[in-house]
């Protein structure tokens, strides 16, 4: 009974959503959603507690979606208006404003980040984060699990993690990692260079690019790539936010060799002024994470 | 002959238990099962759907259901609640930042009518990784002493090393056995019978 109610809600909404959004008639859509909300309130009496919660959550989602549609609608018109006036400006300017030059470089040298400090690395906007050690520590850097959250505009070069990697809330980042299991939640505009023994999973993500693990990392530090999982696993991404037959719109594959990493290798010799510029070329386009 | 006697007799013939493995994603549910079954754990992918494993453990046949823990899959958990004898809640002991999330999901389950009466085992997994929370810490973080509706226990374990997994399973089985069959677990190793992986839910 409740199952069917759930499904009816969904079906009704989607069909109405389709027709109304085609007509761009948000007013009508809002009315329908209000009607649906009223139906739900009426039905509360005979729905079990769990279904009530589920339906409420779904209702909230619908209303939020409508809000989103409204906001994108209005912002879109604003955007076209602006573009017309700013058409003469160089295209680089939005990138500059998005990533101010003052943003810090966490490490200048090949420093070892202890695993303890790693725990504290969150809620920051770093430019480059390499977890590769200086020679004496090389053999000690063996991670069995890695969890990173809330990073912006950061290039992460991570060692071969024996266990699972869980990334959360990453925005406009580049991640190079080898691991057993890979999961990424709630992230946008991330390039993932991955070698994994199991299927990588994304959930609540958009504009994610996957590519194979780049060979340059072994030049950076051979210990990083010891016993590397076979390449090619990055194509088997499973998007848990898109459980359908159709291909997920939230991720795509970068062609192999599309990125030239040579400048990362000689980064420490580069003048500090250029470092930001070099790093910027290896981050995903600011536009793609903004749009998401 | 009362109804209860009939039911008991009936179940005694079967000696089956249905155990549900749940927990947040990345907790190690599938890895624990694979390890118990002596399978290769290096190829475990995040579960997209569910797995069923059937073991013979002592005198009992265990039907273990392992459902994926990704956020999108959690609404499907309720499809597996029916006739569950025991709930095994797997926790990643290193995942400090999601303990609240973990507690919330667990408490939502405990409110569920269809899980009323099921024994609850909390597996504090990944105790092989430095920086883990101890079982006592997790007990506090999840406020397990506040659970009055279910028989519960917490056991620290490691799916990778296999440490304490059998102890946990023993507790579950003897707990359910004493409740359903008024008997205890007889000694015996876990013997895998069959395993299958049906396709994904939707």
C-alpha cells in the first residue's frame, strides 16, 4: 500500500514535472507540489512511520528541486546579460578571481606529511598536497585507509593506499591515487587519476573526470607506485546517484595522455611566482565546477 | 499443545537463522563476510545491491544478507527487514567524522517494528588501522547503553586480519539460539555451503 503510494507520488510528479517544465510553467509546478504536499499530509494518518519519513524526505527534495530550478532560471538570465556586457574581457579573469594569487602552497619541498597532520587537513584550500616522503621515511609511508574531506583547489598526489579511500566535499581538485576501494561523495569538478582493484564509486557528485594513473608519479618517488593495482579500473565507475541503465551524466573519462605532467616534476625548481600558474593548469576548469 | 510449542518444534526442524548485515558504506560488511567464508578479500568492490551468504555454523544454518551501505541504497534496507533474527551493525572504527551519521542510521533501524526483537551485534571493524576508536569509545559514541529495546553487544574486530570475527558470529548465534530454540551453540567451525550474488535491486 505504502509502496504504491510512494510510487504514485513519484510517477505523478515526474510526469507532471516533465509536462510543466516543458512549458516552463513554474507556477503550475509549484501548485502541483503544494497539492502533493497536501495529499501527503492527508495520508499521514494511514502511513507507517518509516514511509512518512520517506515521503516527507521526498517532498522536501521536490521542493528543493523546484527552488533550484527557479534559481538557475533567474541566474541564467542574469548570466547572459552579463556576458553581453563583458564580452571584451579576457577569458582568464574569472579564473583569477576564483583562485587568488595569495593562496598558499602547503609544501615547497618534498616534505613528509606525517599521518597525524593528515588528520587535521580539512576545510582548507591548498594548492598542492603531495604525500611522498623524503628518502629516510620512504618505507614508512604505508597507508591502509585514507579519508579526505572539504578541500578546494588542491592537487593531491597520494601513495598507493592498501585499503579504501573516501573523499568528501572536494571542489575543483585533481587527485592522483592508487587504492583498493575508491569512494567519492558530494564533490564537483574533480579530476581523478586512478588505479584501483575494485570498481570506483561516486555518489552525489557531478563533473567528475576519471583517467588512468599517470606514469610520471614513479619518477616523482618510486615508492609511491610500489605494487600498483593494474590500470584500467577507472572506466568501471559506478554512480550511486544514477542507478539506471543510461550512462551517468555526472562523470566522464579523460583520454589517456591528455595531461602533460612534466612541469610538476620540476616544480620545486620553478620560480615561486610561476608555481601557482603551473598548478592552476593541472586543476579542472573553474567553470565546470562552478556550473555544477 | 500450545501454539508456542508448535512454532518451536517447527523452527527446531529448520534451525535456520536470518542475519542482516548493515552499516554505512566503507564499513567493511562485505569484507567481513568474505573473510568468514575464506574468500579473497582483495577484490571486494563497494556493494551495488546486496549479497547473500549461507553458512553452516555449529548446528545452525545462517542466511546472511549483506546490503550495500551507500546513502542512495539505505532506503532499500527496509526491504530486507522481514523475519530478521539478528542485526549485525558494522562500524568503521576509524571513521570518526561520520559517527553521528552512523548513530542516526542505527537508531532509525531500531525504531523499525519489523526488527523488534532481533538481537543486535555491533562490529567495531578496522581495528587493525592506527587511530581507530576502541569498542568502549564507539559504545559511547553510538550511545549503545541507551538501547533498551534490543539485546546488544559490541565486539571489536578486523575483517582484514580476521580477528574476532568468529567470536562475534558465535555471540549472535548463541543469542538467537537461546531466544528461539532455548538451546546453545554447539561447538563447530563455520562451513561455507554456498554463496551467490544476485543482480542489483532496481
